[in-house]
């Protein structure tokens, strides 16, 4: 049983990491907005037969606060987060983009202060500073004197900021939705939020029609990195515990770099290694007080 749990954990991390690799591979076949919208539509349609009765019963009872929180979750986690991720790999390598995954805990820390009223102490500010030194080192390709970021790196970093926002907003939920109902509703709200992005892509002349490669990428993103990975993560957390499973999230940058080397022919440079080391060191410093 323990072996099965660790095997499922590894498969889950690979599925999540692979989303960046797929996005980079099909960047010329599908626009970021269409890829995101397609993912949301697929997931919503797959879940619809199982959740529509529950949603029809529960939604009329929602308060204004419930709707505000859900709209924030739909904006941050349902649509914009993934669109920024897919847009980022148009301009930077999957290797660079995926290393920013390690910065998510820092954004969660920064957002928890204004949204949840949590106080940030000096040790945590030090951790934030160390982590962003690592972010700067990766974004500037080791050439600190340039003081400029690649557009793709900025998009990938913004994607992690949105994911941090989504994680913090989750703490505000008070609704009575179960897991499937919640995912379906966030997908629908995210679809509304991403609609203006898709419209801009259409009028800008970007690739908005699906070809075979683009359609396969959407299916992977919807079924592989969302539904299967989410189910796998729930299984793992239940059997290994949240703390033990959560620590393994830091393996995702390494897995992503390996997948990028294997499938895209990308190779990491010294600044990738040094940058992610600084990011993780900052996370360790910032979380040390909480752990104590």
C-alpha cells in the first residue's frame, strides 16, 4: 500500500510538471487563451452529469460573500493563472519557467498578510529577499548587470503570483460545495473571466483554431494535469499525510527540468541551479519560524 501511494505521488508530480512541457511544445499550435478555455470546457463537461443537481440546489443559498470569494477563485485559479503559464513559454524555455514553481510559497506568504491579516516577521522578510534574489538570477540569465527580465519569465512569475492568490483565497471559502461541485463551478467562472483574453487573441490574429496537436494538449491539460492529478493528490494526501506529501512539491522543478531535457532538448545552466537554490533557501528561512 505504501509503495502504491509513493508511485501515485510520483505520477501526480510528473503530470503536473508535464503541463509546462506540453505548453512549450505546442506554443505555435494554440494560443494561451484558447488552451485555457478548452481545458475549462472539457473539465466542466466531464463533471456536469455528476454535479448539476447539487449545484442547482446549493447555488441559490449562496451569500454575496460566497459569490465574491468564488469569483476571485475563478479569476486567479480558473483561468488567468494557466493562461499566463502558457503565454510565458512562448517567450522563455520550459526549464526557466518551471523553476519559478518554487516561488509559490513566497507569494502565498506575501498575500496572506493583507488578505488574511497574518503578520510577517523579520525572518520571513529575509526569506522573501533571498528567494527573489534567486528569481532575479534566473530571470536575468545570470547577467545581473542587465537589470531586465525576459517577458516569458515575467509571465511565469505572474502565473505563480496568481496561484499564490488562489491558494490564499481558498482560506476564505465558507460555501457548502463538495470537491467536484467546486471544481466545476470554478471552471465555469474561470471561463467567464478568460473570455476577454480569448477575444483579444482573436482580434490580434493569434492561433485560435484547434489543430491535432493543440487539441491533444488541451486534453492533457484538462484530464491529465487537472482531473487525474487532482485525484492522485487526494489519494496521496489521505495515505501519506498532508505534511509529507506537501514537501514533495519542491521536486516539481527538478522533474520539469528533466522532462524539458528529455522531450524538448533543453539543458539547465548554472544560473538555473543557483537561482532555484536561492529560492528554496529563502522558502526554508521564511517557513522556519512557522515550523518551530
